[in-house]
C-alpha cells in the first residue's frame, strides 16, 4: 500500500492473508505521503489485520507470552510531503513508549525503517523486524 499504486491488489491480498494467520501492520513513509493515510489504515484494519501505530498487542502462543509492538514511520511526524522523512525526536519518543515492556515476555518491535535511526535506543525489545 503506498501513494503511487492503486490499493486494489494490496487489499485483495490482505483480505485473504488474515485467514492464514494473525497479521500485524506498521506504517511506512508512503502511507503518510498519500492523500489519505487514515483511509489506508482503516482499509488494512477492515481486512482483519492488526494495525500497530505506536501501540502493542499481547499474545500467547503455546504458553509463551509475546508482546508485539509497532511504531509509526517517522514520516508521519513531519509535513507528510514526498521525500519528507519526519522527526527523529518524535520517532525516539515513540520507541521510548515501549520502555515498560514486561521482562517475562518475548518483545518484538515492528518498524518500517531503521535507516538513519540505527543509534536510537530500543533496549526494551528482544528483536526488531
């Protein structure tokens, strides 16, 4: 899903992929460069996909606790114009909102981009995807 291609193909995939397994979605820069990022997020969620926007979802699989966290792309904190990549400070603040994750769960952070943000602290997660 982006600001250039029609959403039909992505929507068809999303409508069926959620039947296979639980799916989680985080924003990228192109959603925010589009004319209607909220409409994109609503469409994704309407397909049964969990949209994580600086939020988290706790799940348990075979007795193992997982915390799946998702952070909005930093382009959402900028002027939302093409080639604007947003605020490093806002992105760091969003990452810090996960500092209270439980130590007894496996904590996963989903992020669209890490280029340019490699030195930011994400100590609270076990893995970043």
